[in-house]
C-alpha cells in the first residue's frame, strides 16, 4: 500500500496561543521535565515567531 502523510493545513493548538501563553507553557514544560519531544515542538513554534534564536549554522 502506497501511502504518504500529508500534515493538516489547520494550525496546531500551540500555534493558536498568544506569545505570552506559549512562553508560559514552555517554562512549565521545562520545570516539569516534560518529554524532550514536546519541548522541541514548543521551541519550533517559538522560533517560527522569532521568540527564540535558532542554532542555525552561518
């Protein structure tokens, strides 16, 4: 069976949050030692909003 994953065009729940809400969730996730995958998802949304710097090579 040939199947390809196509992500939903709808925004994720994290993308619907305000910057302040997103930063609060990030802080709580780090304090609670949430899974690294979840923290990485939050960081990706934050970097898309230029709330944090990304480690991109020059």
